[in-house]
C-alpha cells in the first residue's frame, strides 16, 4: 500500500504544483498510515532525491526520452505501471493542464474513482470523501469515492507546500512505453512570465482600462510583484489581451494568494473564477461596483491615477528605484 | 468526416446556487438552464465551422440526461448539427456519463469527438479523457485551435505558461476552450430547422458509478471590504504587507 504522486515536469524541471501535490500526498499517506512515493516521466536535469524534503520516500523514474513528448495515452499506461509497482491505493495529481489530461484516463484504466479539483485533504473518518470546488468556485461538494484505488487531482494553490528534511530514494522504473500517437511539434512559452494558474499573485484588469495600449502599467506592476497578468472576458474577446489571460467562470479559475482587480466591475461570472483568492484588492472608480462586496481591500478611484502611485509605493517598500 | 459533439445542460451563469435535501441536492427551483458554454461556444461551433468547409461532414450531438434536457439539445441543434442522441439517464458521476458517451461513439464510428473543457457546474474536466480511454483513442485536452488536413489534425493545446502544437491522425478526442471558435447566436432558420432534426433517445448501458456526491456546501462569506482613501495609496501597500502579508 502507498500513496503515489505524479511529479509533473516541464523541460526537465519539476513544476511548482508538483511540490504542492508532494506535500499533500505525504499528508494523505500519514493519514492512512502508509508512505508516499512519486513517479517522474521523461528525462530531467534535476536532482530528484532532493524532493525528499517534501516527504516523498521513493521516486520511480522512467527516464525514457520518448516521454519528453507528452501524449496522455502513453503517460497513462506508464503511470499505471508505476501504480502497480508501488501498490498505490491513492494516486495524486495536480489538477493542472497535465493532470486534466492524464487523471481521467487513469481513472478509467484502473477503475479508480476520480476527484478532480480537490481543495482539501480527504476525510477518512467515515469512508473516503474529498472536498472539491463546484459551480466554478461558488460552492463545494464532498465527493465519496468507493473504489479500492482512488485518484485525487488537487487544484493548484489549494494546498501549501511545506519543505522539511529528507532525501528520496530514486529508482529507475523500466516501464513499457508505447509509441505515441500524438506528436508535439512545437512549444511556445511566454518566457519569464509566471504561469497564471500557479501564480501567487495575479494582477488583473478589465474594460476600465479603456484599451490595450494602457496595459503597460499593469505589466509593470505585475513584474514588480512577480505576478501573472489576467483580464476579464470582454478584454480577451476584444483581443486586447490573449485568451489564456481570461479568468472567470468561462475562463481560467484561479486561487492565488493575492488578486488585484483593476477596472473590473465584478460580474458574477468573473467572481466565480477568482473568489477562491485569499486576498482580493479592488481598484475601481465606481463605489457601487459589485466587486467591492467580494473584496478584502479596495480603493475607489481612477486606475490611471492609482496604479502609478501603487507601483511607486511598492517600489518604495521593496527598496527598488 | 463524422463528428460527435458532447452537449451538457448546466444552470445559467447567474443562477442562484443553493442546495436542498440536507445539502445533498442542487436546488433547481427557478433555475434557468443553458447549454454548457464550453460545449456551445467552442466544441459545437468549431464542428459547425468544419462542416462549413467540408459539406460532407456529419455532426451528431450527444447528451446524457433526462427528458428535461431536450430543450437544450434542440437549442444546440438550432446552431447546427444534423441529429442528436439523448441517452436517457439521470446524471451520475463523470465515469458513468463518459461510459454512455463512449457507447454512443462506438456505435457511430466517429472521426472526432469534441467536448467542452469542463462543465460550469461540476468543473470536472474529465469526460473527454475518460471517453478517450474507453475508446482507446488519443486525447488532446484544453485545445485552443483545431485544424484539419485530410485525416491529420493539427491541434494547439494550452500548457502551463504557453501552448503546444500537437499533430495526430484521426480519430481523436478533443476538449475545447476559448480560442477554438467564436461564439454564435442561432438564427431563425436554424431554430426552425432544429424542430425537425432527428432526436434519438437511447437507453443507457449498465455502468457502476465510481464516485458519488456526499454533500454540498457554500464557502464562508467575506468579512467585508476595507476601503483605503485614493489619496493614501501607500496605506494600501502597508496593509497588504503588514496585515494581509500578501506582498
Ligand atoms: C455566460 C457568460 C459567461 C461569462 N463568463 C465570464 C468570465 O469567465 N469572465 C469574465 O470576466 N466575464 C465573464 N462574463 C462577462 C461578465 O458578465 C461581465 O460582462 C464582464 O466580466 C465585465 O468585464 P469588465 O468588468 O472588464 O467590464 P465592465 O463591466 O464594463 O466594467 C468595467 C469596470 O471598470 C470600471 N472603470 C472604468 N473606468 C475606470 C477607471 N478609469 N478606473 C477604475 N475603474 C474604472 C467601471 O466602474 C466598471 O466597474 C460572462 C458572461 C456570460 C453571459
């Protein structure tokens, strides 16, 4: 018996969300009185044994170059082999873009009940139930999983990473790897930018900014805070900003530590995707904007005056010129 | 080219979210129902665009739901599609629903199965992947572009902080999100035509669900906003730093 964590990588680097699921998996293992193991697919430049500080005892590494090409079908079969090798009864993924591609497939393959979008540790006091977001963050549900093997896909930023001491034993797993049907022919990454779903801080702006030419101040503020940038739906629809920045009920759902909303009215569909943020700051010139009801801090004022001042004040705090 | 588009019925985005029966059931009282936006705006419209390019394309819609899902499927047919199939079953878990869709897909022999990225009520993002595994087909999740040349699809999917281009031979299962297509409004002709398009009802296959909802809840309300004067932006930064410890 064990808890198996899928350690997601990109270009051979372990993703931040993987550290969250490792910490989470270690806690689940503690609850169940078992140990946590991990699985890494593809070649990596990192020292995987160092991941032991997040609680993982043993890492199965399938260092097969063919796995540097992402095909969920191929990955699923390899992870199923790792699950078997580790005798996993609980398998944990990040509910990130890879997790959303693999976890449902693995659920079918292993006939293992899946809870995707989990936001808390399982409740094992009476069966096995896991809390997840539903209605785009407007509510939650407790999902009971009755199958022998269970799969949890944990939402990014829902569980805090804790680093302690320890090293993991890294073992090579000689898994059978099918030929991929999907060929990854091109990868483009906005370099230096923080991925939105994983970001601790998000600076978001809406139609109140009037036009794409005014986003310079948003980007500057975001850079200063190591934040990702986001926007409301009409802004993406008007092509002022790329589609992948659109947050809300029909865009990306996020749960950063800090969400700064500038010139966004706070429509119910927008709030649905961001109301899981820990701290919400709203800057809007209309005191009646519905967003203030969902905010922790707010300033009623013109974004074009407030943002430069806000940026200057943060520079002062951080001691940057 | 034969396309199957998965259509789900979801509460309107402004619907009041409340629960009944000791917090075990969604309160449907007064709720307006819509086609799940991802299914409508991206999966269905992209299928229609493909048909516009190649008139020989056949589009079938499938929904798993009781008879009250029919207005939704008619609405989808008003946008486009040749016929619809309703699997006559109340909603269960994702595995149950995916199994029904996979069965329909097996019968129909489709080249492409399209789903929305997720439903806006359950937010599972699981149906596409499950259907693909049940059919032993490749799956491209959260696609933002889909192009076809003969039997080869070139698909762009979102990855953390960027995107990736995938090439794959049909048949394939794809979940669609923003970027795939531009949302459309049905016109009068479409609405009229939808009335006479075939809507087949089939009975579900026997499948055990793997999960069940034990209960629902609402998140705790916010304590209330702390307003800072526009002339005192530095105070906001201080609060965020010292009180909220967020910067
Ligand atoms: C089915 C459906 C799904 C939807 N999904 C989403 C979704 O996922 N995400 C989403 O965001 N929206 C979504 N919407 C749209 C949503 O209803 C709102 O229309 C949208 O969020 C409004 O965007 P906004 O706040 O940027 O613009 P507006 O509503 O136009 O608000 C602009 C705000 O900026 C303020 N403002 C103007 N000038 C200034 C200034 N100089 N300084 C400061 N403030 C200023 C105004 O007071 C106003 O509050 C959806 C709608 C539907 C029907």
